[in-house]
C-alpha cells in the first residue's frame, strides 16, 4: 500500500500522457507531453510549431499552465491521495485499521482518475472543435460540415496529412501500477485478517 501510493508521486516528474503528430514535413514528429501541472513539447520547438500550424486552421494556442485550473488542482489532489495512501499503509502495517480502508482509497482514486480522463477528453474536444471562423484554412468533411481536429483520447487518428497518436506515458503507467499494488495490499490484508480470526 505504501509503495503503491508513493508511485503516484511519479506524476510530479513524468508525463501522464503523450500526443505525437507525424507528417511528411515533420518526419521526426512533434510531441506534446501532458503533465499534471503543465504541457511541454518533446523538444523546445514542438509547441511553437504546433501552435503555428494550428493557427492556420483556427485552433486555439496550447494553454499555459496558469490558464487551466486543472494544473493547479491536480497536483494538490494527487499529492493528497499519495499522502493519505502512505498513511493508510503505515496504519495497516501497524494493524491499526481495517484493510477495507485500502479498497476505499482505491475506489476514490479510480473515480478521480475517471473524472480526470473525462476532463481531459472535454479539453481535447474543445481544442479540436472550437475553431476561429475567420481562420486562413476552412475545410469541410464529406457531409459538408466544418472539419474538426480533435486528437484522440487514446489511439491513432489521421488528421489531414498528420498521423496523430495519443497514449499514456510513464506517469500513467506508474499510477496504474500503484493502483494494482493497492488492490493486492487489500487482498493480502483481508487474507491476513481472516487467518488471525480463525487462529
């Protein structure tokens, strides 16, 4: 439980998500790494290049950290959940609490994770669909509607001549591993408690 909760702290150092754009004019790709407190480019030129391209089709600029409330709230939530989880692990090790507390922590963390993904998808939708009507390039889809450029929440999509991939990054895998360890801690705790009752 302690290790699983501590793995959440990796989100302060490693990206949670990665969006990669590859096109003939950018064969090495343009990267956008999403952290819990900021958005950074794969290189120092990636975000300016993405913003430059997006300008022609009317997309907003990639937001700065201070422009999104999520980048203020998410670090607080993650830090609090890591601290609570570590405390629960210590109390569990000392046999001061019921192992069900681990499961409650896991459920709360899962709900927060789902809400975070939902919020991220809303941001991607707004980013790719709320376009400037006076943009230099206005393309229509097969039905004659203005084309949208929403990156996928997860997976691959073709947007104009760009291949766009969106996948979890190291931070997300650390969080997932931490949640698995938490569930294992719950199972071990329940098994240990049953043994102590039967003996």
